């Protein structure tokens, strides 16, 4: 019995190993996590706007105040350049009309990944928060950086760290 099970176990585990390796390479090649950051992104000479949650009602206000405070903490700890938290990143916002000073904003979105269960042909999925860079100079949104998190604070923290890292690396070139 051991003679049959051991080779079978080795064969099955090698299939999982090779499949995992090939999937990792494929997904890594699919998306360049730096390409979504505009080449002229310069946090030293601009103020980055961060879209925060608005207080639409009393219940929402309490929840959003806590999340917005977390956003402020993340920015203080990870972003050494000028920024402002705002509920309105729109180009018509009178406070931020200078599009050279307020060239970019981080804007939140949602991602829903669907998958079908073959056994019963039902579709289900998972969702998460995504983040885009809004170019206020020309009114375009970058493609997402490819991350989707369950919580906005997670995506903000990773994105801000990535922005600083890429900016610093581009400065060394």
C-alpha cells in the first residue's frame, strides 16, 4: 500500500507546485505596478488630494470620522510630502482650482471579482476597495494599481508607500 500511495502523493504535490509557480509568474507579468503612476508625479511641488468619506447622515458621520482619522494617521506616517484630505476632488472645487498645485488626487473605487461554481452554475464573488490616481490637469483617471483590499485603509497605506517608493527610485535615475 505504501508503494502506491507515496509515488501518487509525490506526483500530486508536484502538479500543485508547478501550477503555483506558473500562476505566480503569469499574474506578475500581467500588471506593472509602477506604470499607473504618472511620470510627472512630483509630490515635492504639488499637494496630493486624498478623497475621504463624506458625512451623509449621523450614522455615516460617526463611522466616516473614524475612518478619516485613520486616513490622516496613515498619511502622516507614510507620506512626507504636502497633502490634503477632502470630500471633493472635483476640478470645479473652488478651493482646489489651481491644477498645477493640486495636480493629482487619490480616488477610491470598488472591485468585484466574479467566479462561477461549476457544481451548481451559480455566480458569486468577492469585492474590495481599489484606488486610482485622478489627474486633475486633464480630468483622466489612471488605471488601478491592481490591488483590491477589503478595507480602504489597507489600499491607501499600500498605495502611499508605493507612490513614495517609486518617486524616490525615479529621482535616483
